């Protein structure tokens, strides 16, 4: 399985080999050498299952290999800890070993917070004072992009204020505050992605939108591609026009392997595109999306699915080839679907998504046929859902703006397993790590886990 944090895995494997060689030189018995090597290798494998280093996990797919996660919880049941946060926020926490990171706006400050996962203690909070208060929507607070880590550094996007890199002690390693303005009537929300030595960012939406790759060690630009979207920001006092303001992509890039080579997937207004992650060269494109795109592409079984927002379109593509592959490799196209903010998952030949209106849906992956749809309701005042689906052990986890956490089966037969109300609004996604769930609401950061 391909891991976006591969360099850390490679480092651990190298350490394993060095240790194994040292053991051999010391003439330990063969069975002991095997045990030690197996234990070290197991620690490497655990990195894949236990850490949640990015918004949608190590592969950007929202799929976790975690086992034995909590099925039921409440404000008083299966809560390890709850830590109050200073202001509302939409970003999702990430987890690496004993550290939990979350972005947080505090007045004019744009910050990264680091907590100890055992008890929720705040270890440090670092950031900058914004140079310009950008426009945004009331439901989209500042610092909506989630952080990303490779186990040595944490990289965050503060929109127009730039891209920042910190070490695990909170020391700033580099900054890129020269990327320009990121201005859109609904604000930002795109998270950075780390793969190998590169960090990728969809610097948008707005009049200036670029897909950029920087060296994760230095922040230096490796390549960048402009993406003309046609967005025009309304002038002061001017009423927004749907034709030129209801445009933009909030897609966080996703990496996958296609025909033996890595490809960087991006959903743009009106099209899905793939790039060579090392050079930025566009490899192929497929049309069929609407001008507003919030979700990230999802893929499995040799198929990529891209979903538009605002009652938009959905396309499925057999990735590969070159140039415009709309006629040759597009498998199906849905011209109108429900409003989608959060991204879905693919499991056993089916797509599962929880839409903005609060309706969960299941589609056949190969055909796009709707299998079932169910409105999910709980105790909260709002059933609107912006969270992306987390898949673990064949279960889908989401949390709504009403603070209701739904768990339903990833199955062609709908079955709601439980609804757990926290009583606090949320637009974030749920992050799993080492048997626990980390949930960010507009009021607090929660750690959920089975208690004895």
C-alpha cells in the first residue's frame, strides 16, 4: 500500500536493517534475531495504522485500518478528554504518535495548536498575526485548512498569509508568505499534502489560483501551475453575480498510482485533472464537473470519482492515457446531484457519501447507479453535513452541524448503527488514531475511546 509519508517508513526500515545487522554481528541466536527484527518491522507497520497525518489520512482517501473503535459515545460516555477551543473552526485534527495538531484562529492570529494525546494538555501554540482580514462566509471561520505532518515537521496553510512549517517543538522552520492573496467570497479551506520531499497545495480558490509544489525541507518552489477559473471577486458594494463568483475549487490534492506511476489528482471547476507530482506536467484531463467543487477525488478498483458541489455533477474515470480523455475513458456522468461539501469513500464496489442536506447515499462504483439514500436525523437542531466520511471496519463515521455523530454500515443495504450526539456544532471530519477518535467541534477538541 502506498503511503504519503513514505520517507518516514523508509527511515524506519533502514533503522530496522541496521539493527538487524548489529544483532547478527553480536551472534544472537537465529530465533532471537527473528523476533527482534519482527518486532521492529511491526513498529513500522503500526505507523501506517495508528497515525492520521493529514486531513483524510495517510492516503487522502478517508479510509483507516483501525480496529476496535468506539461505536457509541456521548458527552459523558467513552470520553477520554475534552479541551475547550478559543473560537469556532472547521479544520480536522491530525495525529502523530503522542501529538495532536489542529489549526485555530484567535482574533487576528492564525495559529497551530499542539496537544498531548494522553490527557489533552496544550503543549504549544504558534502562529502569525494576519496581514489582511480576508472575506469569508459565516459558516467558514478562518484557519479552515487542516495541517499535515510527516512525523518531523508540520505544515499549515494560513491562506493569504502563506504556507508555514514548524517542527514538533513549535519552532518555525520556514515560511512562504509570498504566494499572493487568496480571496474568495466564501473563504478558503484547502489543506496541504506531503509526499516524499514535496508539499503540494491548491492555492485557491480566487482570481489567482495555482497548484504549487514546494520542497518540504526549505519551502522552495519546485513547480507551480496556474489554473484559470474565471472567478471575479465583487468590488466593494457590488452584488456578487453567480456567473463569475459561484466558481472555485476547494479540493485538497490526492495522490494515487496509475499504470505504475504516481499521479496527483485535482478536481477543478468543470474538470478533473492529473499531474506528474515531480514536474507538475499535466498528464490528462476529463471534463464534466460544474464550476463549484468542494470535495477531493476518491479512487479504488482502477476508478477515480470526482464530485461537484452546489447541486453539481459527478464523473467517474478510468485514469490513465494522455490529453483529454473525456470521450475515451469517462465511465459515467451524473448531470445533477445533491449539494456536497464533504468527500466520500469507496468500499467493496460502492461509493458512500453524506451530503450537505444531511442525506447519506450509496452508489454503484462501476455504473453510478443510486443504490440507496437515507436522511440522517438526530438530536441536533441541524442535520446539515460538511464532514467527510471516515471508513473503518466497514463503518462510515460523520458528524453534522448539529453535533450528531452518525455511524452507518458501508453496505449496499442501509443500516444505521448508532447516532451519538455531542451537542456541539461541527463542520470538521473525524480522525482515528490508535483506537481513539478525535473530533473537533466549534467549542472543543474531543478524544473518544472505549473506557473500561
